[in-house]
């Protein structure tokens, strides 16, 4: 067997696998998107308001570290929640080691002067990162319900009023959460694409799962937990090493105990999106690495007898969703093989172009449904959804490394890398100070992107339009977008 035959066999496997991956993703997105198109979004939660005499005591936890830009805003937003002062307390879980401490103390004094109960909790050691801070504060929380709000979240005043009623007469409800809306969605192209992705998750996918009684993940913030469920599930660390996606870990442990969650897409909780590619990739790497850690720790437990077959499949699908990343990285080599004249021995029916076309259609339906549920024109999805294909290819190397790290390396406690916030700088005296962490893969991505751009130009010169556009628009654009965007953030202003 000569080298060309081996290359042809390799290409056949890559192309065939990619074809199956594209079709499977398309069918999944089409099913969700069609449901979202034909299911109207409620304007109010299904639960009736809670009578004043029945209002439970609520503890609001605000975990933060070095959030000098948004710390004051976060405390003021929590203090503005419409809830009786004698039935609410605010815990500020401050792990800061900079002047955020002084900002938090001043803001807490302002809140205390309004008659709200507020406590600033600081630990001598930052063990367990965010998960550790939440667990350490839980025994001191007086509330039967625990509302968790990250430092960049600005909940509306009626946040508690609209969510708390869902716990009444539903003892197996472990948590309820609103959806995220975005204060800086229009900042740049990247934030628009991120918003598109998250709108799809929180306006279509998670509401679909909620409506069909399937498990959903707690998104880390913007929601409320029953304290007893937190305790029964072992807290955010589960009695062991903290995952960097403590929300997913806890959600699935609670599900294994028979509890479920609920998504309320009609309750929007404003927050921020990462404004640079460097910050975005750090966030995505943390989510993928944490998901791999949860897969490693909980995979064998999915056989628990209390889960139905559909629940097991839903959880397994969530845990395996990033298994595609190494495959996408491998697929970076198939276009150069085509450039050098290698052809697959067995071609999939209709070819990759047809499968890619079906995927684009499903993306338009899925994200168009999310835009429609926001009372926006689906045209936004038409313009932005095609960008997800090159972005996925561009991120595949970084996310593959994160996946493999979470699965096979670093079995000790993983580092939680925070996402920088910008806040409203015109209304704060805090100066930016955060510098994105350098990732050596960014230079490799940029170099490969240049290589693919050159190959694309040569293919177009040879009048191979399909190969030239595939190399250029799908791969080169994605790698250069991610690589150059990350490098530019290293040299840009601190956040």
C-alpha cells in the first residue's frame, strides 16, 4: 500500500466522519429550531405570584475576584431587588487581592445604610476558586433559597418575584434560572456572534428541554437554588476537587438525585460578553475543560436507576458535545490533501458541500427561531450564523487542547481563569487592569491561517473554485480570526 493510497483512505475516513457529524448536528438543530418557531414565548412565568405572607427567606450570593470595574454595580443591583428587607440577605464572596476590596467595602457600607442585610466574606486561601467560595459561604446562608449572581450580572428589580414562585408545590425542582441578555451585544462582531450562540441556547434549546421534562444545566449564575438540594448534592465541589465548570457538575449531580431544573426564557438578566477574542477563547477553553472534567467524574454514574433512558441520553449528549473538537482539528488536514491531488476512495452521498448546505439551513432555522422569540428579524441570524462555521474551525485547536487537558491531564484542582469585565467605565472610578493570558497556540493558529490563505489563493489561481473557497472562507478566515484576534488583545489595553 503506497503513500497515496494511505492518504486516500485517511481522507475517506475524515470526509465520511465529517459528513455524518454535519448531518447529525443539522437534524438536532432543525428539530429544536422548528419547535422554537412554532412555540410562542410566554410573556410571564407560569407560576403564580407568591403571597406576601408566604415569601421565603432568600440569600443572594455574589462571588467575585478582582472585579474593581463592576463590583459596586453588582452590589447596588442586588440591593435593588424587590424583596422584603427582613426576608433577604446579601453575601459578597470576595476573593480579591487588589483594590477591589476597598471598593466592595465602600459599596457594602452604602447598601447597609439602606437597611439591607449584607455581609462581606473573605477567605484566607482561595481554595476551590468560585466553587470553593460558594461552598464556604453556604453554611452561613440563612435563606432556604440561594440566588447566585456573578459580578457582571445586573438583575432586574423583579428578578426574585418572577422566579421564586416556581418552587411552590414543586419539591423536586432544584433550581430555576432566567436567560442571559447582554449589555454589550452590539460592541463588535464577536459579541454579536456570541450573543447569537447564547440566545440559541437560552431561548430555544434549554426551554425545549424544560418543556419536555429533560435535564438542563444550571448556567452558573442568574438563577436560584434550593439550599437543601445544594446540601444534598454535596455543594458546588461535591465533596471533592472543584471543576472549573462547577455549575455543570452540580446540575448533573442534582439530576442523579432526582431533582430537575427549569429555564424561564421570558426573564432576562443582563450581563456582559467577552469583548475580545483572547477573553472569549479563555472562557470557551474553561467551559470545554470543565465539561471534560465532569464527563470524567460522572460518566459511570449515569447508569443510576433513577434516570430514565431519555434523561441518560440527554445528559450524555451534553457531556459529549465537545468530543467533536479533536475531530475538527484533524479535519484541518483534509483540504490540503485535496490540494495535492488526493481524493477519497469512498465519497459520502451528496458530498460535503450538500451536508454543509443542510447545516447552514439548520443554523438559520435554529438561530432564526431565537431571534424571532426576541421579537427581532431572523435576518440577523442569516447574516451571523454562517460565521459560526469558520469560528468553529478556528477554535478547534484551542478547544481540543482544553478537552484533552480536562480528560487526561491535571487530575488535581484545575485553575479557574476569570473572564474580564468592562462594565460602564463612565460611571466608575476603577481603572482597567486585566491582561489576557498568553496562549502559545495563537501563533500556531495564525501561521496555519496564513498557510491556508496561500493555498486558497493557489487553488483559485488553478481555477479550483470549490477548494479555494473552502480553504479560504472556512479554514483560513477562522484560524486568522481566532489567532490574530488573540494576538491583538495581548498588545491592547488592559481590561
